[in-house]
């Protein structure tokens, strides 16, 4: 799905949820070009409806919460499948996978072959330049899962890490702040500037 198609799709979901009464919406991704889709939708949705919804990139959110995500990243990815009841979708013995103790130097050497990586510093992630990795391990190696028991162990550790991150983020406080932004928009901004804002007063 293209970025533009993704934005349109999410916009329809957000508007449907709003019509059903959901004014506190939080959209979560885990890095990559996803922010190009979700950030644009969040901004356009707000300009049109004047209802603030939140986008959280898990990498940025973990950084803000001082949570060391990289130590648990792969486990959390596998754990997410378990949370969804789809752990069987995680394959075993994928040839492109590496052990957890993969060779960092080999990964960095692979990344250095792509000239696009030197341009990535000029904006956020893949928003700077369109580019692809030559091999999956040039982006990030993944653990080589050989047995169902190994997969289950990674998933269990991942579920625990997900729960720790959610607790560290203090989601009730985040949702309360989102409510405050909504009140501020309705009570302070719209009465003063509503007619002059993008989309007019909602």
C-alpha cells in the first residue's frame, strides 16, 4: 500500500471511530516509513475535525521514557505475535536470519554499500531519500529461531518487555494529556481563531 493510500485508509478509520464517539485515538507503529503515513493523517485529521489524535512511534516513545528498547526489540516483535494469538505466523529456520549475537561490523559494512544511508541524516528516517537495503541483514539482523521452544521463549520475554514499556510510558497520563489538548483546542483556540484555521471552525 502506498503512503497516500495508507493515509486515506487510516483517515477513514479515524473518522469512523470519531463518529462512534472515540475522541481519544492513539496510533502506534514501530519505525520505518510508517511515520510518513501516520503523521500526515494525524495532522490532516486534526485540521479537518479539530480533534487531536496521537501518533506514537515506539522507538521515539521508548527513548522519551528512557526505556532501552534495543535490548528487547526482537523479543517484543515476536511477543507481539503472541499477544495477537498469531505466534504460529513467525517462521522457523529462516535462512536470512542470524544468531542473536550477529556480527555488527558485517551489518554496518552492508549498510555502507548503500549511498542512500549517507543521506538519511538530513531528515527523519526514510523521509530523507527513497532507498532500499540490499539484504535484510543490512537493515537489522534477526534472531535465528530453530525450534518452537525457542520461539516461545523469545515471545514470552517479548510480552514481558511490552508490558514493561506500556507501564513505563504511563498510558493513562498520555491519554489524559491528549484529553487536555482536546479541551484546550475547543475552549481556547477555536473561539479565538476558528474561522482562520485550516478547514475553518469544526
